[in-house]
C-alpha cells in the first residue's frame, strides 16, 4: 500500500528471539502463535543440534523464548549453552522464557518438569511447558514474555 508505514500501526515494537536446538518446535510454535497453524511434516535438520547463531540475530532483543523438546534430553542439556550465548549477546535485563515443547507426547517424556523448573529458578527464567500441536500454553508463553517486557519498558518510561 502506497505510503503505508508499519511504524504508524503500533505503540511498541519489541524484538523477541526464538532459540533452541534443531527440531524442538520453534517454527511450529511461531506458526501456531501467529497463524494458528501446525505442520506435522515440517522438516528440520535434526542432526546438527546446537549451532551458534550470529550476533546480528540477537542484537536489540528484549525477550527470548528458549525452547527444548521434552522428549529429547539432549535438547535440555544444551539449554545452558544457548543461555550463555544469549547472555553474551544481549542486555542483562532481557526477559527469558524457558519452554519445554511437545508436552502432548506424555508417554515419551525424557525431561522432568521439576528439573526444568529448578533450572529456571536458578537462572531467573520464566518457565512453561507447551504443545504447538495441541496449542497448549503457546499463546500464554508469548503473551507472558510480552507482558514482562512491557512492565520493564513502562517502568523505564516513567
Ligand atoms: P524447529 O527446527 O525447532 O523449528 O522445529 P519444527 O517446528 O520444525 O518442528 C520439528 C518437528 O517436531 C516437526 O516434525 C513438528 O511437526 C514436530 N513438533 C513441533 N512441535 C510439536 C509439538 O508440540 N508436539 C509434537 N508432537 N510434535 C511437534
């Protein structure tokens, strides 16, 4: 549309990053949240699990969703590396939500909720278990991060 400027349409613009090992469900969490869609066939290259991301990806981020897969313990073990990389590249006030995704696969759970909760408390992260497949907690996870960011930003503005 001619003359359309997206910056006219909102009061706040926040950059969030979505990180975590390959195959944990990042793309599906995003499509569930933004379009209410899920793709069972989405092919991510499982194999390369942890991969460092360029600093440009992190620059200016005020929130992060750090995702692991509750059915693959290795993806939870890598959370500490993701967190370090995130902290090395972002403002200390960044709001971080740890997300254990694929909570619908109850019979395959390999990461205990209590372990993830304890880790989150030690590292001052918010924590939720989600399912992009059944849409459980997906909206809550995104909106909780946004509302925590909003609290910080609105305090600063005063
Ligand atoms: P990404 O590599 O982190 O972006 O992961 P994807 O979103 O591509 O998902 C990887 C695979 O896991 C796909 O086959 C998805 O269908 C599947 N998946 C993602 N989220 C869920 C979920 O909540 N439950 C189940 N059962 N499968 C999921």
